[in-house]
C-alpha cells in the first residue's frame, strides 16, 4: 500500500455543502431514527482529547519531536569480578546476567564501542571470561523525561531483545500529558522495563487513542526504536483495524478506498476534518461484514497515518463508527433497530475501534513479523446484539 495518488481537489465550501446535503437526505429518507432520543453523549460538540496516530513523514516528525521531552543524564559506572561459577561464559552473556537493568543487545553494543571493558581493554562479545577477571561498564544514558514508573499490568503479545508489542486496553492513555500525568502506558513500561528510561517515551514508536484498543509497537533499544519509526515513515509497517460502523454493506463497498485530505478543524482546533488544504490521507476498507441491514464490521487498513484518520474518513462518507462521540453524533442510529440494539448503540462508551493486526520488519533480523490480537469483549458483545436475529442469506 505505498502508491501515492493525488487526492481529488474539492473546495471546503463544496465539502461542507456535500456533507449537509447527505445529512439532509438521511433525515428525509428515514435513515436516521428518532434522533432526539439518542443518548446526549453522542453529540457532535465534544472536542477530541487524544490523537490516534501520528506516524509518517511530517506527522511522525511531529511525534518524534513531542516524545523528546526533557533530556536528563544518568551516569552508569559498575564493576563486576568474575566468579568461579561464571568462568567460561561469553562477555555479553555474563554482562546480561550481572547488569540486569539493560538488555543483552544494549550490552553487546557497549562491548563493541568500549563502554564495557574486559580487564581494562576492549574485547569482542564472544570472548570467554576467567575467574578473577573484571568487567567494567561506564556510560552515560540520556533520560528523556521525568515520568515515573508505576506497577500497572500490561498485556505483552510479542517480545524479543529489540521489540515489544503491547495490546493496549480501552481507557489507558499512551503517554503522560495534560490531565494524564499518571496511569499511562509509559508509566507501566518504565516499571516493567526500567532500562528503557533512556529512550524517548520509553521506546514508543506510535500511539492510539485512549478509547481505541489494540496493538502498539515499542522499541527496546534506541536503534530499534529509530528503525521502526523509519519503517512507519516509509510505510513498511502495516496496521489493520476492526470497527463497527453505522452503514449498509452495499454502500460501504462503494468506498473501498477513501482518499480525502485531512487537516485541523478551523474552528474546533482539537478536531480534525476533511479539507482541501489538509494533508494526503488514504484509508482502505479491506473487508465489509454485514451485522444487520444497517450496521457492518469493517476491516480497515491505513496507507497514511493522519490524526484520527479512520474516524474522520468514516464520518466523512456518513458511516461513522459506533460510540464515536466526536465524529459520530446522531447518525449512529439507523432504521430497523430493536430496543436492545438501540440501547447497545446509545450506551456504548467508546468508539468501537480496535487495532488488531500489526506487521513490521524486525529491525535486527530483517524477518517479517505479524502480530494479531482478538477483538475485545465489549465489541464482541456489541456485535452479538447487532447480529441477533439477522440472516443475510
């Protein structure tokens, strides 16, 4: 998905007129049902408070800049004398056993650049040690924030010496910011992986909304983090999402590729919108599964990574994500719903959006890695209610 196609140029006035015309048609034709009875939380006025992803070209540069934080210096100076039991081990293996705050990959790098000395001299990582020998680690780490470690459980779905993939639950903020100084994924990472305190945002490569669940990619070393961020910029990382939307399958299938530039809303600066002056944004509807006559489960792929891209694009084509208070509004209620279905939609507490597949090239081995995670329980229950009694045969 790396093809670059120039978006169709449409004026902002035309876009607003198209949007108003479509909404009028929906109301006139009865596609929306009893809008006044919809939960007041589904208004269009609530501002967005989180960003979905900023992860390519200038967007990624903006994110990289934002994660730099305040740089602090941490001096490391540790000496260890080899015991009889440790004799015969490789230097890098021994170092990983005694300097447990750092990964083996980090330690191998320090052996190579002279930060970790063997009997006062530089040796290769495979050098075997003898009892009484001395290994000495002397380096300075850059700490990028004063974020504090917190004992918060995280769901690790993939891990090796270089990379972590976390399944983020609904309600967890990715990193500290205004109004969210604690309880974030970064705080959790710093507790479970203290050696990552010297990495920007504890190694985070990208981010998703507080109320979007799913997979996040994290580098465990500086080279790995930088390599993965470069992959996001050149689009060799792919991300697939599942979401429940208000829309029939036939209509959605006419929008398999949504190519519409996105920029910041002129009046509501915390919201994004489709606009001619925006930056290129391309979303692919990879699969459309009917849940009933007016609701579907989508499999969505991102070709670009604009802020709130999936939510903005689906709202723009008038098929918003269920539970999206910012971009969904009253169009979430369609005709033909049972009372139970109406309640399930009106009471769903977040956008029904889940990042379920993440693919990338391993920064060290070059291997193609793909990680998946099942759709969360709250979305499963919503899907079950919407499909109750529906037969598409």
